[in-house]
């Protein structure tokens, strides 16, 4: 049995900006696993942090907890236009993940938000809640990843049919998401190749989710089409938040590319984020002194200039 003091200790780590980001993420996912009002309270406090990546994951975890007590803070984050678009987007997605129909009106309101990624996310969340209402009483199929997805996996199992639905930009985004998660759940090389083709689609939000789903297929190395989108400027940071993930689950490869003693924390904000998704931090006396976010100041330039930064076989 976890005591209140232990929960408080984990929460203090999460909200302490002086702690390494890795430790704060571990604290966040520990609180997610513990659940309950105290965990929600500590997670909610961290939305004042400067890290958009951390705040994105705060909202994600609150959604995955599926606790209606998190609704007020998520609504506040969605409404707060001072928050980064990726944070507001995830707050909208989390409201859909919780599955409480009381948020339908607020989600419909923000389905026309001027930030297209926020609007698309809220549209998806509305469709998910409506789908749950239409299938009330029916068990929701549990995929192999035990995650609460923005859309349920499609019943179709033919990879060719799913690929066609995924890449058809005339279809509703909700239906394409259903095809995406069905391909992710199917796994295997053919499904992964189909998912990678989605990185050439127009919606930045769609590509962001494609990158996450693609990484879950645990392919050993990216296929050629994976790299093609990063060479076609301009691209947004949205995909970069997930583009780094394929290195993690690949067996036999390092979790992150080894970039020497100054490389610190993976992120989306290093120069053209969608092309080279991590942050380079300069070091003084063993401590990070500044985070550099432009090509001219980045200690590790893009792949063509520094192919050694990628695991062998992954350089474009």
C-alpha cells in the first residue's frame, strides 16, 4: 500500500524543474500507475512548467487514467491559448479518452479552433464519444498495447484494405485513424510499410499519430519511405515528437543515437524539429548550461552532416 507521503515524494519530483527530465517522466508515469485524486492533483500542478513535451505527456497520462476527476484541469488547458498547440491538442485527446459524454459540448466548441491540430483533435474526440454512445454496453476491443486510443481499431483485417483507408484523404479522419490503429495492432513488415506511407499525408496531426503507431510495430530499422518526408521542407514539429520513438523499441539498437558527451535529452525542438528531433545541450563543468534550438548553434547538425549520430544502418 502506497502512503500519502510516498505519493507526495513522487509528485515533488514531477514538479521540480531542477530535476532531470528523465526522472520527472518516471515520476509522471508512476503517478499515472498509482491513480487517484492525489496523483491527479500532482500531475495537474505541472502544467505551469516550461517544457511543452512534459506538458503533452501530462495530458496524455490524465487521459489514459480515465478518471473524470481530471476533466476540469484538462478543460482549462484546452481553453488556455497560452499553452502550446501540442499541449492543448493532447488535452482535447485526453478528454475524449476519459470517455465522459459531459465534455461533448466543450469539444464541439473547440472543433473549430483556429489551431488546426487542436480542431482536428477535438473533432476526433467528439467522434470517439459518439461512437461509444452508439456502442453502449458493448465491450471495447482491447488491443495488444493496452492503450486508450483516439479511435477504436477497425474491424477490417486485410492490410491492403486498411492501407487504402489510411491513405484516402477524402475519408473522415476518424475512419483513417481506425485503419491506422488496426495496422498498428496487426504488426509485421507489411503493416509497418503501410503506416510509413502515411507520413506523406497532409495533416500534421495525422503524421504525428502515424509516427507513434509506426514505432509500436517494433521494426528493426526504418524503411526508405520513413525518411522521405523529413527531406521535404517545410515540416512541423508535430511529427518530431514521435519520430524519435522508432529507435527505442528496435531490438539490438541503442535507445537513442549516441552523439557524444554533450548530447542530453531527446526532444522536438532542435532546429527543424521534424528533420532531427532532439535537443542538444551545451555542457559546462558537467552540467547543462543552455538548450540550443537552431541549426547554427546545434552541437549535432542534421544527418547529412553528421551520419555517425545515427545507429548503423539508419542513416539516410
